[in-house]
C-alpha cells in the first residue's frame, strides 16, 4: 500500500466528475458525481436541515485513489436507517450523539457502492480512515448506510491483532427480480399462483377502464412541463404527509441534463393531462423507484404507476431488478420479495459500542426471522420460503 493521506472536502465540486467516477466501476446513479453534486448545488442539502457535506478522500501524492460520499449530520432525517433510540440513549446519559458522520446517498435508501475504490485494500483503508477521523474530530459515531455485500470485508478485517469490526445492522426491503428470464408481463404473471395472477390483472384493468394512459420518458425526452409535473406530484405527496420536501425543481432539471438516460419518468395521463407520476433512476441492470404523487384518486392508479409500469419498463429494457423504495409489505403480493439490506456503524465510545453490539445482534435475529416469515407469502409458485440476501 502507498503512503496515503486523507482530505475532507466540503463540496464535491472540489474535484472533477472524472476523478470521482473513475473510483468505481459501476453506473450506479446515486453515487455518481452528477447526482451528488446536483444535490449540493441546487439547494437540496442544507446545514439547517442536518446535512453538511464532509466527503472523505484518500490521496497518493496528488492522485485521488479512494473516496466516500459523507456528511456531518445534526439529526437523523433522510437516512432510512433509524437510530433515534440510540440518540435518546445518549441524551439520557448526558452525552451528545450529534453531530455524527454519515456515509450515504442522501434521501436514498438504495443499496450501492459506498467505499469508492478499485481494490479491497483501498476500501479497507477508507473504513480505517473513517474510524480514526471520527475519533480525531470528536464525533460520536460514523455510519455507512446501505452498503453492498462486496464491501463487507472492509469493515471486519484485523490489523496487528486488533479487530476493527463495525456494528452490523440489517433491515428488510421489497425488490423485484427477473429470476426466470421473463420477457413479457404475461411471462412474469405465469410464474405466480392463480390467485395473485388474477388480482394483478384486475388491478391493471381498473386504471385502464378509467381511461388512464401512461407515458414513460427519459430525462432527454422530458419536456419542461413533464419535469414540472413530476416535481408537483412530489411536492403534493410530501405535503400530504406533513413532511418538508428537499428536492428542488432545479435539481430535477439538473439531473435530466447530466443523467439524461438514467432519469426515468412514469407519467399517468387522463384526457391528455398528467394526473400522477413516478420519478425513477436506473443503472444498467436495475430500476430504482424513488418518488410518486397524484392529483387524482382512481382505482389501481398507485399500483400501476409505481409498480406495474416499472416492471414493464424492466422487461422491455432488459433490466433484472426493480427496487421501488423502502417499506411496504403490500409489495409482496405484487412480486416484490423481502430482501435484506445492511449498514455498518462505528461507535466511538466503547461503553455504548459494547451495549449496542448486543442490541444489533438481537435486532438482526428478529429481522431475519421476520424476513423468512414474510417470504412464506410469496405469490410465486414453488417458492421455498427462504428470504433473499
């Protein structure tokens, strides 16, 4: 290993897109320079909302060799790995939990690369630097949310007999997989039992009978009106739930320009006017459903817009996975099966670290039992009841 030195960047624009994107060999949209820098430049990340860019980079001389998208957090909003109980425990002991240091794609509970480096050794170096800098900066903890399986080794290696294992948490999401090489929606339905196949056909027919028609457009095909409509649906959904929307219309215009074929908009129209829509992003093999909204309440509209149109898109474009967002046990009946997702956590205070080790172990056992039980409700013929990892 070369002699590396770490630098913290308070803006992703401090380095070029070419430098950043060269660190990982994927087209995963949520860790691309275009996506992350757009969040910063268009007002989606603000310190008063709890997000301060604090990106970790490792350098060999003047060459960038590894990096991680990281943020100082003064709350736990927009993360989808819930640690409010941890913050409460700290407060009960008159210890500050915030600020903490988070490695994640903001507002996006999507598994993908977090330790951006070409080798396991450099990914491990990032994890070590996170732990050391967390302590040096007087932070309570560092968290890596929704990392993939192939980054596990970076967190559990040993050095000089001192185990650097981070705490592991797991949770459940519901993902669609084209596991049998389906080419059409009917191929997909044929893998289901008769009851679920019939229910899905009835749901799809409801929106069609109501006169709803769908357009699916990429960023470079979307008009200004399309982008404004999808942002309006997003704002309405957040307003209905009493939450503050973070994404700006400027951000959507920016990613439509810089990620034109990775932005996918599903627009439902009635009499030629948009009444609902879903904003998605895609990689070479996966569709990621992010936000949906509607100005009308019509039977079957939500399921068609958020799920069935996305599955159709995957089948037409050769994508093998569809992740429609966090939570939602109702997705199982529509072919989205329970899938385990993970996160890693380094707790600086050894007293809390020891206590949380047992807590995390118990949580993982409960999550895995629940995932196995959920999988018994699979709509597919011949499933054996095992949860996907």
